[in-house]
């Protein structure tokens, strides 16, 4: 979720980060919320929740403090 004072300049590095994850075969899907409050992405093929957290912490939006991060394990069918 975006924090107050969100820096739009971080969107391009964020998208490059997602493109890199996609190229690695780790990113399944991603997208922003309609109200522009934030977005979500789905990672797959990882060893567990801690690996997902470690990857997400490298997201420029998180690393630069522009967005708050929540990581959930999703048991889909």
C-alpha cells in the first residue's frame, strides 16, 4: 500500500524489478489496485514464505519506503 507522499519516480524502478522477476520465472501476475492505493503481485516456485519476503523487500517501492509491504502465503486450488 502506498504511503503518504508516495514518490511516482519509483514506479519505473518498481516495474523493472517486476520485469526481472518475470524473466526469472518467479512472477506469476501483477497489477495495481483501481483506486491507486497500491497493488499486488503473485510469486511462485519459491521455497517458502521467507524467500517470498526476502524478494519483496528488494522491491524499490519497499526499499525506498514509498509503500508498506504485506506478504501472505496463498493456498489456491
